[in-house]
C-alpha cells in the first residue's frame, strides 16, 4: 500500500520540484509516498519559502497575484503547457474572493485540494497497490471507463510522465506531471456517491445520479435503476401509514381541528381498520417505474442538448438538467399523483379501486381535475432539487477534502447521513408548495363553485392559520425520512447483488 504523505510534505515536495536549479532534484522513492526532501527541509518556514518561490516564478508581472496570463507564461517557462480553458478552471477553483486571480493564500489552498484529487485518481489507477502505475494498469483502468487502448498506446502515455526511464510512474512523477492541471470526473466519486437512485423518501424530485461510461456501456445503469425502484417500493410500503397521516394532516388539520400523530392513527384505524393505513400506497408504488424511467431518459437527452461531453456535469448543469427532467417526468405521471391523494383521503367504500376512482373523477370533474395542483408541484421541483443537490454536494465535498485519503468510498454511515440531511433540507424548503398542491388535488369540483387558485389558497392559509399552517403534517413527514432512507438502502444493496451489480 502506498504510504500517505502529509499535506505539508506534498506541498514541500512540489516546491522542490518546481523551483528549478535553485533546488537540488532528489531521487524518487519507490513507494511513491515519501517526499524527496528531508525532514528538516519540511519545516514550516522552509515549506513556505519553497511555495513562495514557485508562486513568484509563476507571477510574471510581479503584482502579487496570478491571473490567467501569468499562469500561461509562468507554466510555459517551466515546460508545462495548459489550454486557456484549463487555466480558467484553475483560477475559478481557487479564487475565493472572486477577483479573477489567485493570491498566495488562495494558490496554496488550491494546491492542497488539487493534490487530494490527484491522489484519489492515482489510487484508482494503481490496481496492484504497489505505489507505481504501469502500462497494463493504464489499459485496465481506461477499459473500466469504456475506453479501449493498446499497450503500446499506454506506453506512450507512460513515457510522457516517466522521468527516470523505468516505464512506471510513482506518485511524485504523477503529481509533478499534473501540477496545476484541473482534475475532474473522478470515476470513484460517481460510483460511490450515488444518492437519488438509492434513497427513496416518497418524493421523487431529486436530480438523477450520474453513471460512468462503463456502467452505461455494460448495461449496469438499468440494473441500478431497477434496484432503486424495488427499494423505493419496499420503502414506501413500509412508511405508507406515516405518508397517509401526512396527507390527512395537510388537508384536514387546522386550528379548529388540531390533529396529532396518535390521534390521526387512531382516527384512521377506527374509520377503516388497520388496512386503511395503507390507502393510496398501491398507486404510490406503481408510479415509481414510469417516473424513474422517464426522468432518466429525459435527463440523458437534456445533457446531450446542453452539449456537454463530460462524464460528470457541473453543479449548475446538473440542477438545470435534473429540474427539467423532473418536470417532464412529473408532467407525464401527474394524474397518478392526483389519484394517490384521492385514494389516501377516501372513506371506506367510497371507491372500489384505483380505476373506479379515476372513472369517478373523470365523470364528475372532467380531465382538468387530474392536473389540479400542477403549478405548485412544478414550482416545488427547483427548491427541492436545488437544495437537496447543494447540501449533498457540500457534505460530499467536505468529506472528500477532509477524510478521503486512499478512497472516495464514504462508507454506509456517511452516505446515509448525507442523503438524509440533504433530503430533509430539500423537503423543508419546498414543503409549503407541497401542502398547497395536496390541498388543491384533494378539492372535488362542485358545479358553480369558484376554482381555488394557488395564490388564493396561500392567502387563505396565512390569514386563517398563519405561517405554521403551511407546515401541517411536517412531523410525520420527517418521521418517515430516516426509516425510508435506511430501508431503501438495505433493499437496494440486496437487489444490487441479486442483479449482479459489482460494488467496488
């Protein structure tokens, strides 16, 4: 296993390598982890001096900051040529004060983050865990990503980085070659941090997960989706009583009818027996398959329309593509959403089943009734998906920066915690819109009665119940998040093994 050097050692080593003749080159260690400098050279003042020497070499106009022009000319003098797009990405990644350039502190922070990503990629390529990458490992790693090259082509790649003629690359050679070169689309991050496919909390408004080239070409993507759909069906069925209670509280609870959790369950059982706790669950499970399939296909098409050829989209691109895909999927299956609400609210004997309910709505209220609450539902996609994605990515990146030394695998607990927190935040942000949507879905049209609009319903709730009225049913909704996430994860993992999806 490769020894993991401290950040101080890595930055110091980088300074030694890049200060040219001023610093004597040291032999690269076979383990690929130890720095070429001695312990005394890695003292803080020496390390800062070396980093500042590198900074000054790149700061060609001597203004104390690195702009794109400085990086292009400075790196060119050091024999490292980068495209303008690469340099722009470097500046954007490290520019904390958004002034379009990097001061010394921002430069150091960028190198810290950059080396973490480089080490993850190096580890993923080092299949033998011997601290070196050879031609066979490059061939195998690229094949895993759906790119086929010959061993001769792999040797050409090696020669471009290999400084000592061994036809292998150690950590120092890898790091020095990729110095100040943006690293993106680490496959392990996609593989380990799937989140919307795994977790089902009842609201399918999250941005779809990314799949690697290998997963798409080998057909593993549909197995992930099938496993996710099966996990969602089990999870929703297990938490259906809490979901039905949430719907009842959203529609019927008020200041004059202060429905509590225990009282709500008692009322449901008294009215229809224990089986009534699962009213509306059938249609809620049935809509998983079409919604997931439509959303995934729409997401892939929108990605192509955006015109990106990157394996992993940037955050704003994922939010745009995911929100549009969610809107398309929701529009396609929205009548099922209305049916789910009506079935959850029905009295004993009111309908004989889903088809009877649909016929009843169509004959008495017309086709338009199947799209009641459509506008607040569409408006709720952006805050839900946006906040869920932003919180999840923030937590994910925080973990990767702090703890990801040898692998991007977060482990079960971290994955569950990040998914639970992000889903909860997304639901909290969009909950008022979800409540208004449910109330609009629940309203049966009466001939001659005025149609209730989204704006009118918001005003009515705020006037009669205050802001708290927009969060009726929030308690049972949050109570189901942890069991829903836990159940869906366990079922997903078991179904994944059954379907032959290999975990890495």
